[in-house]
């Protein structure tokens, strides 16, 4: 028969193993926020081009989606896993929730500028807003991962 201590130890080991994809990862490359901001700016430009030149705009959108897909394939290989929001440690789940709220705010602001001023100002605004927003999220995620590692080390 197992003791309570053995059961707690086994549970802590299982929790650490489940958290590993979220807290044991290589750093995101320094260029990542700038590339995401640029990608978002190009989406605004593509949307504007689509209004006047549907085929050209559609081709640009397809190319941007292809670039996103290629990045996700590379990123999964780089991290060796693509963690999901399901089953994340509570610190990481909180960072994910903040990211989702922030993404809605940022996308709404970018869409508002697009509707109000058009694609070129929206592209500049998107780049200037998305780049630091992604950099901020990266810092918050790193802090959440450090907090989760510290909590799991104590258990």
C-alpha cells in the first residue's frame, strides 16, 4: 500500500512532466516580434489591395498564410512541441488568457484604424502596435514559465 507521501510525490512528478512543454523551451528568437508586426502590417496592405485588385490581393493573402504555416512548422520543430491552452499550468493559462484579451483589443484597434483611415495608415499602426504587444507577451510568458518552474520545484 502506498503512503500519502508516495502518492503526493507521484502526483508532483506527473504535474512537472505535464508542465514541461510549457516551461522548458528554447527562447523565442529576437526577430519574432518584428516579424509578427510586419506580417500584420502586410495583412492590412493585402486587405487594401484586395478591394481594388482581387487577384493580386488574394495572392498576397495566400502567400501570407503560407508564410504563417511555414513559420508554425519551423516553430514546432524549434520547440519540439506546440503546447495548447488545454492542460497548461495555471501561470501559463493566465498568460494565455491575457494574450487572448490583448489580441482582441489590438485586432479591434487595428481594424478600427483600417476602417477609419485605410490600409496604409492601418499597416503602419498595426506594425507599431503589434510589435511591442508581442514583445510584451513574450516577457509575460517567460515570467509565467519561471513562476511555474519555481512552484513545481517546491512541490
